[in-house]
């Protein structure tokens, strides 16, 4: 038995309790230790007695409210274990907290004690945890969590490993890679259970492999859907594009990228040039490593052809008309179609004819005895662009001869 201080009330200044001490420790028949605590109360309000194994009191047990004049309490605690205690007094001016007392309970013969001396050895693919057995430890679990609060409260990211093992070492596999883990060891005895202290480790760096099997599916309006198979720990990706293999690999000239930051395995590419062959590959990173998929190509769909617009006809004299228009999509050559009725123009019948076919200018001046003064004519422009072609809208004019 150890005796510190005196078990009697003493005067104390207003505010926090003073002189918090361990007055007595006694081993009990069940291996626990009865500990008596004493202090000088401030007598300025109700009191709470807080106790924990954690120096920062992030989780703790308590007793209260105790009367303002209370000056001692006793607790049955685990043998050979370090604890932290304090007194919080709720005064008219607010809570006042005493100094923290750190102490270790005495060792009792045959008493249950929790595991101690935790150690984590971080290897390439797993983490080995080992510890020293406490008294009366029959079997164990290793608890882990990403946050210490989760570990202590058994919620959130908390999980346990190897429950039931009788060894004092355990390999933890399939951990979240490159991540801080808090851990402790739980032990069970015949009648008691308990936890070791808390420690932490950072799991092995994330293994990395680049994406593979890129594939492209053509969509409408020149858009393309790119898909691929994810590699290991591809945290996010970019799609690299270029008009040549050399530009793609050298990241030069026609090279560009799209979809950067994507976390899935599909990206829709928009705004591509129609009817154009692109070289592409997928880049991915896990923040410590990065790499590319293999290279592939796709050719975007042929775009809808936009024929000429803004047609204008100007009568020059009884035999001559100047036709003008604006080219929209590039064309190799044009024809001016004319007819005496809209039906003949659209159906290429009877009065239909054409002029200046093969010209590349956005203007044709037609002189012909086809025209008669005072007659109305319908016309449009045909544009030819190789694998695409089309007619403009129909316009009309009256042959008002000068």
C-alpha cells in the first residue's frame, strides 16, 4: 500500500481544485486495484472527477456531480496501468480544471493487465503488429481506424483483425494504402478484458499500374466516348490526344488533353474536328507514381455539311445576272441552279438548268438568252466538297430588264 497526502479537507483558493493526489492503493481479490484519490476542493461549485488512459482526455470516464465540499473518491482500476485524472469545478465564473495527475496502479499478483509495448513493422505488402502479453491474456484482437476518435469509440472507420488469435503478433493485409492508421490491441482474460495504449503507423505506399485496353466509340456530331480498364490505384486520369503519334508521345504541337481529374473509366470527348484521325492514350496517377496506357487511334464521324447561304441575285442587263453567296463549310466547286418554277428547281424538271459548274468562287456572273425580261426565276447554289455536298436554300428574283 502506498500513501500520499492526507485524507482530510483543507482550505483552498477559489477556482480549481488543488493538490490532487493518490492517497491509497490496495490489491483486490479479483486482481483489480482499489485507488483512493484526495484533493483540496475550491468549494465554489459542483465537481466532476475525470479519469482516462489518454493524456489528452480525448475519451474518458467520469464521476459526478460531486458536492462542492467533496475531497476524495475511490475507483477500482486495472493493475499495472497508467491513468490520468483531473477535477473540473463548475464555478459561477465557469468551469475550472485542476492540474492533471498521472499515475500508475501497482502490480497485483495474478491480476489481469492489458497488452503493452506495441510495435508496427511496415513491409512492402502488409504491416506486422506485435506486442507484449499482459497478465492473464488468453486471446487478442487488433483494432484499427483512420481517426483516433473512431478507434476509441468503435465507429466510423474502425475495424478489427485476427480476433481470437493467441499469438502476440499479427500481419495486417489489404489495408488502405499509404494511409495513417491508429491501432491498439484488445485482450480477453477469464473474467476481464482490456486495451493496450494507442499507437499509429502509415500503411505501405500504394502499388501502381497504368490503365490498359483503351477503346473509342463514335457518337453524334463528331463526339467520341473513350473507355479503358483501370490499373491499380489510378486516383485520377487525363486523356491525351494528338494528330500524330510523334506529337502524342512528345506532348508537342497538336497534342492536347481532356477529361483531366476523371476518376472513372469513361470520358466523353467533345469539340473534336469532324472526320479527323486522332492518336490517344490514357494517363493516370496515384500522386507518387504515374503512367500511360498503350496508344490507339480513332477517326471522328463526318460532320453534317453546311451548304452556302446569304444568296443574292443582281440583274445587270437583259441577258446577265450576277449571283453571289457565302461559303459555310469549305467546298471544292459550285453550281448555280435556276428554274422558272420552284417545283422545276427542286425536281430538276422542264425549266431547270444550271450554270458555272466547277467554279470555286463565291460568285458567278451568268450571261444567257435563257432569261426573259419580266419573268420570275427561282435559284439555289449547289456546293461539292468531295465526300459531302449540298444545296443552299431557294431564293427568287424578277428579271427587271434595264
